[in-house]
């Protein structure tokens, strides 16, 4: 099992480095490629990959100091991945205190069998040094923001951004919260049974839950006897694994039975299935996404959750939407920088630069404008992201309201989260360090009735 886990971890990290993939996608590709089906090995590999990637900047600086005058970039992806995992497992997982030489030797033997002795011999001389080198060498001659970035495992540009956005104290709380994933949440699917019935079935399978205040059907997972995806209830579609911040978007939309709803950037199906549940499977949902791969997942999730009223539409929302409808509600959850989800998706922070925020905001702007054209008079447009940046959120909404004066911000009556920034108090924000979920932004806008446009 140990060799399989390390093989998966090394190969997954290499995939991520070569093709800029997420942790989950890289591991899924590796499992399929290598045909390793041991669930324990896959779980261990997932933990190794996520915890190593989470600390990527510190680990790389630590290794590069030991490799001088060489650096990680002098070696192939397999060797780079092994060294990163080696430092995590032998030093960081031990909190830098205990050195287990025997474990380190066994890991090196595993690496030789996985990568080949020729590949590994180029760095074997440094393995012992990595066991004794002090972590403080990484912080020498560093400025304040760079030190904070290394100690909290974030890019320096993001530390600077958070200091400016939230102030130093609150920013540090946010950065420290990102050191771990938020707790898992599930949303019970009342299309398949009553809440009480589903809770009883989950309890029988050893799933202990805690109700989330203010969000219907949402529960925090307290403990499980086996992975949620391996329960009978999951395969029967009795629940959806969904962060409570994501549930919040559907709650704000609050569609009624019989309505016409447009769900844009809909895959893999979390919003669509919740909207259908709130509509009691009556009405029509048009679910738009450009990715055929993600929409194939959407189709399987729609079937698993028992949704009958949703139609898939393959389209890029950056272009005019190919639908001749006027929707009661349009829900847009566009691609974003995921700066609110670094705890859950640690690799995202290393793919971004400060310029990424502005580039993403322009994509979101195009999508928001195209969505506006599909809202009927008196209808609702709900915009949400799992980003904490103002460029993707408040500033975008300000720009939108100037461009489309027929829309106005509506107060979100669910008193969850904090008010929006820049004076947009009708919007809501959630933060990992305060709300135990992904960082999130949501705005609700109402389109005026036609007779009111000229008042």
C-alpha cells in the first residue's frame, strides 16, 4: 500500500507541475493511468499531495537552500515531486522536531524503486542534509510580507492584497485559516425523501451531522465511519456534498415551483440540483456550461439526485447565450480566482498572480452582461464567486449597475455572513476564518418592471 500511495503522489504532483492541474484532477488521472484501486493508497496519496502542495513555497525554498548552487528546476518532475513529498513527510509532518532516520531511509528506498536509482542518485547526497537543516534558513533576509507568506504558505502578492483589504490582524486570521480545509458539509435531498428519513438513514451508516443555521437542508459533517462517497445513501442520491457557502447561493435565488431558471456555469451540478429541489422538480432549469467533460459529470449528478426539470446547454457564457428565454431567475457562479477556497484547493494559490485577478474579472464581466439579457422584467439576477477580491465582486457589481440602470441591488434577507465592502451592504461575504467555509461573495439584483424604467 505504501509504495502505491507514494507512486500516486509522485506522479500526481508531476502531472500538476506539467499541466497545471488541480489536486483532484491530477490524482484522478494518475489513478486511472496506473490502475491502482487500493482505496487506502488513494486516500494517503491525496493527503500527501494536498498537504505538500499547501506548503509549496516554503518547501521549495527549503529544498533550494539545501541544493545550492543547484535548484529544483535542474531536475526532472519526478525527482522534484519526490523531494517535496520527502520534506513534507520527514520534517513538516513531524513538526520539525523528531527525525526518524529509518523512515527517511525507507522513503528513499521507495523512491528508488519508483523513479529508478539513476534518477535518484543525483540528489541522494542532499537527503541527509534535508533531515538536519533548520527551517529558519528559509526566513533569512526576508521582508515582513514575504516572511508572512512563507510562514502561512501563501504567495507574497496575496499577503499584500489581504493586508490592504482586511488589515493585518484579520488578514493573518484568514491566512492561518487557509492552512486547513474547511469542514465538509452535505445538503440533504428532499426530492428523494423527507429530511427526517434521510437523517435516519445516514445515522444508520455512521454519519453524524450538525444542522447549519439559516440554510435549509445543509448540515456540517461531524464524523463518518467511512468516506461519504462510499455510503449507500450517497449512491441513492440522498445527499450532495456541498460547501455551505455554495448552498447559500441557491438559498438567495430561492426559486419557486413552476419558475423558469437559468443556471450559468452550472457544472458539475451543485446549484442545479439544489435549485430543482427548491422548485420541487416543477418548472424549467436551463443549465449552461462550456465544458463537455464537466457536463458529463453534471448529467450523472442530475440522474443521481432525481432531477427531472433541468436541461443541459453546452455554451460559453462569454458569448451571447443561445437561448430564447426570459428567466424568472438567472444564477451566475462564474470561473474565479478561487481566492476564498485556498484551504480546499491549495494548488490554486500557486497558479495565480496579481494580474490573474484583473483577467478573471474581465471574463466575469462578459458573462454577467450576457446573463443580464436573459432576465425578465421583475426578475432576479444572482451573482456569486468563491473569491474574496473586490475586483471580482464589489467593483464588478458597481460597474454592472452603471451599465445596466434597470437593475438594482436587493438586500439579502438571509443574515448569513458579513455585509459587502465598498458600501455595498446589500451584498454578503463569507470568510474561512469566521464562517468555517470557503470564502464567498454573493449579490442579488432585481430588474425593474418595464413601466418603472422611465420613472
